[in-house]
C-alpha cells in the first residue's frame, strides 16, 4: 500500500529547548498508529506541526519534512491541513460553547440553501439549511453510536459527550484521509472509551488513517496497528503492536520499570467519625446534574466517586464549592456549610481540584509559581509580606515551596517562572493538583486527578495522594471516570447514576457489581 | 536581516515600531527645521507628566477584565467638580492641588460604584457601554456646570448663570507641581515635583498589582471561573476596579489641569479617554493585559510624539492647526488598530 504520511526527521525547539529531535515514521491508509510517550515528550507538538497550528510558526517553525501522499507539504494553517484531508481532535476542546451540537459539527461546512438575495449575490449570502444540518449532524453522531440531541448547545453537554461531538465533526468531513486524536479518551469512562474505540476501528476500516495519542496503554494495545514511542523528543520505538506488550511500552516511555498496580487501601477500618455529611444534594450543573445525593465521608478515608459521564458525579464537588447552584444540606464537621457562598468551603479548610483544568483550574498566562500558590495565598494568606493594611506577594518564599512541588510531582518545565500555558497538558494537570496540595487541606476534593497524565506520573501522583492521606491524615474524595484508578487508592467507591448514589462498593468488589451499578439497573427515583 | 526585523517586530509589536519610527522622523525634522530642542524637551516632560495618571487609570479595569475604561470622563468630571470646589474656596498652591485630589475621591468612589453596577450587568460588552456612559456623563455635567451653586466671581460667568468654559488657574495653583523643586539643566526644565507625584502614583499602583487584593483582581480578569473556584468574588473585584479607575481619573485630571494651567469644563472631557487609551496600547498593553511598564513607556512615546509633532507641523505648514489633526488621527488610529486585533469577543 502507498504511504499516506511520512514524518521525515522532524526537529522542533521552543526558544532553545529541544522538544522534538529526529522523529521519523510512516503511516499507511487505514492504519491506526498509537503515539505514546511521557508528559512533555512532544506528542502534541508533533501533531500541532502536522496540523499547521499557529504556535509552531510563532515559535520559529520546525525542521524536517512532512510527506503527504507522496508530496512534500508545508502546512501553514489548520485550513491547509483540512484541505489536505487531515482532521484533528485536540487535547483541549475546540468547540463553540454557545452553538448547538449540530452547528459545531457542521461548522464552516454548513448546508446552504439559496436565499432571495443569494440568487444575485455571492454564496456567502445563502441561508443555513437548518433541518439538513441537524439531520447530517445526527447522522454523524449515529455512526458513532451516540444519542446526543444535536439541537442543544454545547456548553450544556457533559465533557464526555463533547469528545464525541468533536469526533463527529471530523468524520463528517467527506475528504478525510487522516484523523489525529490527541488524548480523546482522557475524559471518557471505560465503557464510553470502549464504544469510542469501536468507532475509531470503523473509521479506520473505511480506509482513513488514524494517529491516536493516549496514556491508557490497554487502549493502545487493543486499538493500534503499530506503536510509536517518543521519549524527551526522540523516537525510541516504532513497531507493530503484535510484537510488543503493555509492559514494554510503559518501560520504553518512562525509561524505568514500573510497579504493578495494586489495590492499596482494601480493608482499612475507620471509626464512624463523619467529617462531611451530604444530604439530598441537588446540583444544577449543565450536563452533569445530580438530583438527590446523600453521602457520608469518614475522617481519614479516601472515598471514590465514579459513574458514567453525564450522570452527575462531578457535580457534587462543584456544588459544595459553590461553582453551580445547589440545594440540599451539607454538614462539615457537624456544622452546616453554606455551600452557596463562594469560597466558604475553602475557608472551612477544604480544597478542590476541578475536572476542567483549562476552564477552571489554571491562569494560563501566569507563571507556574503563581498558579501553584494562588489558593493558599488567597485563602490562608500565605506567601504574603504584610505591611499594616498592605500586603505584597512574596516571590521568594513561594519559590521554595513551588520548587519542591515541581520535584515531587516531577513536573517537566524550565522553572517556577515558566508560563503555565506553555506546559504540556499532563504537566498542566500536575500544576492544578499542586495548587490544592499546597493548601494542606483537611478535606481534599479532586476531580479527574490523573486526566492526561502518563502512567509513570500517574503512579507517582496516586502514591502521593495515598501518602498525604496516611501521613498527614488528609481525607480525600476522588471523582474519576477511571474505575481502576479509584480502586487503586480508595477505601470505598460510591457510584453515581442518574443523579443519585446507586450504591457504595469496596475497591475489591467484583467488576460486575460496578458494571451493574453504573448501568443504573437500580433505576433510582429517590 | 528580514528575519531579524520580523522577530523584532514580533517581540516589540508592530504598531510600536511604527510609532517609534515616526518619533525618530519627528526628532530628525526637529533638528532640520531648527526648532529649539530644550524648549520642546521641556514640553515633552510636562506632557508626559500631566498625562501619566490618566493613563494609569486604565490599569485596574484591564486587570479585572472590564477592558479599557472608556468611561474615563466619569472620573474626570468628578475631578473637575472637586477642582471647582477647591477654587470656590480659594485653596491655593500645592495644598490646593492636594485638597482638590482629596475632595475628588469621595465623588469618584460614589460615581465609580454606581457605574460599576452597570458594568457588572453588561459583561462582555463593557467597552462599548463605557464609551456611552462617558459621553452621557459629559452631557449631564454640561447642565451641572450651569446649575451648580458656585459663586466665586473668578470662576462663574460675569453675566448669566454657570461656570466659565475655561478657567485659568493663575490665581490658585497654576503649574504649582511643575515648578515645585524644578530646576533647569542645558535649558531643559525638569519638573521635579510633578515627577515625584506621578512616580508616587505609579509606585502605589505597582504595589497594588502585587498585593493580595491586586492578585485577586488579576485572577478575576484573567479567568473568572478560576477566581470563583478560589473564593474570589468576581463582581466585587470588578466593582473595586471600576472605582479605582474612576478615582485615578479624577486625580489625573487635577494633575493635568494644574500642569496645563486651565480647567476646561463642558465638552472638553468628552474625548479625554482616547489619548490615555492610545498611550497604553502603544506601550504594549492589550485590553486584557497591562503593566506599569506599558503605561510609562506608552505615555512617553505617545506624548513626546505629540509634543514634537506640534512645532514640526506648525513650522511645516504655518497656517491652520495641523497638529491637532495629526493628534486625532494618530490616537484614534492606534485605538482602532489595537481593538481590531482582539479576537472576536475573546480577549487575547
Ligand atoms: N508554546 C510553547 N512554548 C514553549 N514550550 C512549549 C510550548 N508548547 C509546548 N512546550 C514544551 O514542549 C514540550 C513538549 O510538549 P507537548 O505538549 O508536545 O507534550 P505532550 O507529549 O503532548 O505531553 P502531554 O502528554 O502532557 O500532553 C514540553 O516540555 C512543553 O513544556
Ligand atoms: Mg499533549
């Protein structure tokens, strides 16, 4: 078969910092290539080069050659890439929040019907053929096996569904030859990811080549025809999937052996010392509504919250921290918490890592240092020099703590003053986590703590959570789409379905039990 | 060479390069046309000094995410009102200036607060709304100047009602700050008092930006959801920013008037937000990002350009008031250019 795409000796550096060095591999039509590598290995950068993203040209372009369908191409802009037949789903969402699902899918390719004026004027004055747009969008979603109403606006969707909308947008393009997916499954639960992988297989069977980036190695093995591994910008591996396995990939990625995952907190016993009691909580978070959640968190435990996207699991912490309107009652250490008030939970000694790192978790244009110490500075007034009425940010004292965090979480950066927006996705996630950890809360809520984090760093981060739980007695509530992750570190796992608690299971409960609760067999009209 | 130029343009900003080139050309012309250099330089210094605080008023709004404060005339009217009160009661000299500033503050706080209530209801189109607020306030105060009960014979019309359009400050505090500690070196007047005062205001704002409150404000502007999740009340931050900006506008006009030698009432404040905005934009600020450095650099570049352009234009084309035309074209052109670079609705 003819080679569709050939990356030929690609090199790229950001102001002297080499992030890609001699990357060279090929893709055939209909082939699925998995691109693996640690956080900051250069995966997204390589894809940005292929897709002609602005950042690349702005930072001095790249060296090497891209050969597409036998011709050397210089992709100057995403528009060029689309004309070549390259589609991309970025690591961060690129949807227009106020537009409907259908309009997002058909963006710039809207079906038009001639209007009165357009008979005498150029095409841009034609009218949108809305019914047709909705029909075709629904068709594209249908091919993915998704039932999403094409007429709702995108900001009302759960994050998991946004991902499907992005894919639908790409596969709806008739000239698509190569589809690039940068961590598409990071926001999906296992069952959703499963369905997603099936879709991708179908896409590939239709002759479309796929480049697939994921930190979930099971998926990589299951889906990809071949695997390319980057480490610190160098290509260290390019092989057929059948000649390798998960462990080899993991080791090649991180450059060291990884411990096997084990359930860390089975059968710990706790006194009935309730630190947080949630009663009949109802949170109006678009796309993730919870209807009636009652939960007790015991002091010292790690409680997991799982469930499918769109069923309300993430709304619980968001409601408690006042991000969305909520009703019901929450008692913290026996006293009622006025959770509707912004900052109240923080002032009481809780901390929160949002699942939406770009939208909520970070100040993208500020330094790593400011991002990390922000909450502690705001809530506990640390890292400030005080002069009577006036206070000044104390960079020096912040620096120490920040450098320590950078080391402990293995954040790949040029130093505490680097702008967060210029970090790789996984490293941004670590900064978000660090911000909450620095506050040394009594009760820590983390949503999707390892989203976009490579397996090596994931182990590190999960171990870190367990460590602070054991050593500092921090109670932790983890919300995650990844059941395995929850089982690794939690004492108990609550499954949320249709906006209510379907049940609470021990981490070593059989898979079927989890599956049953998630599918919401229990119904749940409480 | 081309690459170098391109990179330079990128890091320094294209409009800034153009302005710099234009400034260079003007300085060259100044020598060619034998325009007295020390005199022009002295004028540059004064212009920079008296305009700086007005430009500084852009800082809080941009920090808190309300964008350029086109409603600067609101603060200016408060400053003018305070100025009139200081004249009415014959407050003279440096003391008079500081008294006027002090009097302006409560007015500015009140007006800024009222205006902020509106700003918090029109998120996303603050700049458009603020332009109209600025204009309406000027119109309203045109009536105000006629009906307010000022009685000092030196500031009201000899016949009829109301305050005069232009009030010379000779009797009170004409150039008092400029002349404080001033000295002359190589024929250039250095207005030390003025520099000290504006330096003080720059320092205060700079310190504020790095304070607890300042950092809260910055987060509210940069990412409201981030701010909320950290317990920052975004609307309060916007309110405080609007008030601060108004207060700085009020103080700014008093410094401006004393250095200029006149209070100008009625329609004079109408367009006064524009040179301030143009200056910070030239300095490299965007509607979402600003530093004290941007303010100072921008004011220096913009005001020296105007200060030099006036004599140059006058000696090139003696008849007519070309410099005024140049000023209007340049300042509005800059604003238009910078605003057009904002990505549709999103602040880059
Ligand atoms: N705009 C930028 N300016 C400077 N450095 C950058 C920029 N974008 C990325 N980098 C650096 O390039 C390196 C590679 O980043 P990249 O985003 O390609 O990593 P990645 O492999 O996609 O990682 P992840 O799995 O975390 O998404 C990182 O060290 C990052 O700090
Ligand atoms: Mg990436």
